[in-house]
C-alpha cells in the first residue's frame, strides 16, 4: 500500500500490509495525519483496526478521542 504524500511525506510511503509492524505504522500515520474522513475510509479497515489498536503508538488525545467515538476500541485495548 502506498500512502499519498498528504498522509506520509517520509521516504517510506509504501507499506507491506502482510508485515504487522508496517501495518501498524501505516495505521498510526493515517490516524494522525488524515484531515478528511475519506482518507480514513480509504486506508483503514475496521476489523484490522480493532486487531492492531492495542499496539498502535498514538498521541494520548488521539487515542482518547477515537476510543470515545468507537467504544469497541476500548474493549480491544
């Protein structure tokens, strides 16, 4: 998966989604950088998000906001 530069401006914009570490990094970047709901819909999958949620390194406010909106993420953590 290759992220557009508005989500990932680093040299590594291509992620191997079969690699859990790269998958988690891609999800972290999308959650932190998405400015539009369409980016979240395009690059995140709900069942994968629930699976990787406990391992994502996110700013505290971002994690709290997502967990307040999507209660099932709290149960996943």
